[in-house]
C-alpha cells in the first residue's frame, strides 16, 4: 500500500517536471525535500525525547539510578547489530561524508543513507548515547536531496543544490531556526553558491521549520524564552568568554580525535568493542547523568532560575543547594563530555557533535559566569552567558561563526544578545582557527588529501583525476643518440619537450626545444653532439598517485610548463600546465551553483 502511494506521488512529480520550467521545478523540489527532512527530524527527536522522559520517570519513581546507564549499552549494541545485519557492515558517520560526496562523488549519496542514519542514531542517541541527532539529520536530508535529484535526472549543480536544501531544512526543523539552516548549508557544506541559489535553500529551510513547528511539541525543540537584558558593561567578560570557549573548542577537538583513534586501533570484534566502550560510558552516565543522550534538557535547566535541579536524582543530590558543589559538577561534566561523545561514536554508536557542542557551550558559559559571581568579582547574568557560550563552542568546533550567531539568536526568540554573540563567536573562531586549521568535519578529509569547502581551489582540484590529464604519447630519445635523431623528431611532430630514457625506460633527463634552439641550426654541432650532453635533470617529477593540488604546487614551485610523470620508477608521460588549467576551469564552471 505504501509503495503504491509513493508510486503515485512520483508520477505526479514527474508530470509537474514536464509542465514546469527548470527553475520552477527546483522550487517545488526544495519544498518536497524540506518536508522529507522535517519528517526525519520529527521521527528522531520524538523518539529521543520519549526515551529520555521514560528513563527519567522510571529513575525518579523507582529510584533506579542505574537505568540511565543500562540503556546506552543496549542502544550501542543494537546499533552495531543493525549495521552488521542490515546495513552491510559499515556506516559512514559525520557530515564530512557530504563534503566528500559533493567533491568526489558528483553529489551522489547512497540510497541507504535515507534511512540508515535515522535507524542507527535513534537507537544510539535515543537510548542515551552521549551524542547528537543533528549530524544524522543533516546526512538524511542531504541523502533525500541527492536521491530525489537522481530520480528526476537533474544535473550535478542541481543535485548539489538539493543537497544544500536537505541540509538547511534539517537544521531549520531541528531548532525551528530557518536562517541558521540556510547559513549552515552555505557556510559549512556547499562549495560555491551564487545569490540566485539562496532562494531554493531558503524555501527548503522555511518549509522544514514550518513542518517542525506544526508537528513537533515545543518542549522537544531547544528553545529559550527567558533571558536577561544585555549590559554593555559586561563586554570585557564576553571577550574573555570568547577566549575561553576558543581554547575549550581546541581541547574538545583534539581529545575527541584521540578517543576515536583509540577505539579504531582496538583489536576487538564490533560487539566486544561496543560492550567495552558502552560499559565505560555507562559508568560516566551513572556518576554524571547529564551526559545521557543529547543533553538539551540540562541546557534548559542551566539557563533557568534553579540550576540546582541538575543534581536531583544523582549521587550529589545532597548538595543540591550548594552553589560551589554545583559548579564543580558542571565543570567536571564539561571536561568529560568529549570523552562521553568520543566513546559513544568510537565504540560503534552513531550520532554527531552538533548537540555536544551546544551542550558543552552552555556548560562552559555557566561555569565561567557562575565562578566569577561566586568569587564576588562581579555580578554577571548567568543565563545570558550560558546561551552565548553555546555560540562560542559551535563556532570554534565547526568554524561556522555565522551559523552559531544566528542559531542562538533564533532559539532564544530574539536578537537582544546579538552583540555578545558576535563577540564570543568571532573570538572563539579566531582562537580555534589558530590552533586547528580545519574544523572537526573536515579534519579527517584534509588528512587523507580529500576536499574541504573552506578552500574552493583545493576542493575543485581534488575532484580532478591526475591520470586523466597525463599525456603518455610523447616521443622519447636515448642519451647516447646524437641531435640528428632529435631534430628529426622535432620536424615530424608538434612536441617541444622530450624525455631522455635508457634501455630500461628509466628517465635520465629531459630536453626542451628552447634549450637547443641555437644548436639545431648548426649542422656540425647537430651531428657531433650527443643528447646526454644537452639534457638537463627535471626540476620536479609527478607520480600518477599525486593529487592535482600537489601537481599544481609543483608547477608553481618549478616555474615550468611541462612536468614528467614517473610510474613505478619508469618514465610514463608528461603533464602540461595549460591542460591542467583547462581541466580546472572546466570543473570549476561545472561545480558553480547558479
């Protein structure tokens, strides 16, 4: 029955495509992709909220503090089971796969990502894994956009644009923040966007936010109605908060990677690794229950008038009204969050770092302002610093200050905190960028030599295949031949550069027409000069495995227009700089979203 309805809908869309102009069809597609991404958000958020409420209820009524610890173990083990038995044994995590798909896979995202992320992340995070649902939501939205475009045979540009629509709609629906959704899609994921491309992305984001508002309970969304007014006398403290969040972002980024690498090196079966990691996570959650799940409920608690509620139903409930005890609890939770998230994902769970960055930011802002207040040095509005801290960490981790600023502005219901948001987000970004060249999303891609959207030239070059521009039909000469042979080759070809190779095809030098121009018009010297006497060593050599970015850097360094290619120790061909630039320009034109 379900397939029948899907088939009818596809027929209607195909008919609409035939009746509408390409631009009108993209607008319609943006709406449909936005609706699809919003429904993914509804499923994930509702399930995660229901499980958290259930666990909290059971823990409060039956006084079973360990229930929150048992659920993540079950969730991670179930996730590993689904991955092995249903999803072919592997699943890609993190939004970096979207970057890779856009740059290297012609914006083709596998169909299974339309459901794989929903299933696995709902099991992991819904059952208490200390990660976020936003990355799976973004990947799902991107997969909807990519596969929709493939279904209706849209171009690479349109596929990429609809991926952006899915991403924007996912973020917009998750936070009821359409502006942040648009900025996230453009600032973090898309390579190059013209002004005209904003329209479908905005349509998708608005659609996603609207569906979310209609269908989701407001309690499930992260939103804040209460905030104190901005006081310009606190500017100096917001600057210090920006510095603090910047360094904490670096701390989180580096330690998260260490935890991931630790689990990647473990020589254990997937189930044993999951059991080992989730058991450690269970201990952390037992001691610090706020590490359970996304943690959005505790963010709301921190921003309210009675943050001491965080200590209820914990081992520290006896210190509920002790401000210093609460501060220590918040500080320890803040420093341990990276390990909880790293263990969740490294041991086999699925989720992302978007929610953990907001969680961490709120705790950092609260800790910073509460500590200064308790010391009596000043009287800061703790709720404001709690909210602004989220922008600092989000900006520092994802290198996305605009997204951070407008996301917090939207979820707080106004722009009263715009000035401190701008200060903290920009300073945190600058500090993080100083110590971490790439954001968390692109760090692993950059290490593997893949594309990252913060550098468009690098991204475009990475899509080019070095082998495709190697010319292997160049004529070669022997070092012991005289110039008569070379002159004959020059007169019968358009070639201006020749590789000098020995009998084993190993290159011993090169000869360029310009370097022997004066000699070849002297018959005597042509007859009695050997090629090895005029050949020169290559300034740089290329390997077929080199990336195009490496190739262009070698051209720039060598200041030449031809570079020889060596494969397995033997001469293989030449790369022309003009041909490489022509391929770059063609690819750049095809990738520009208009």
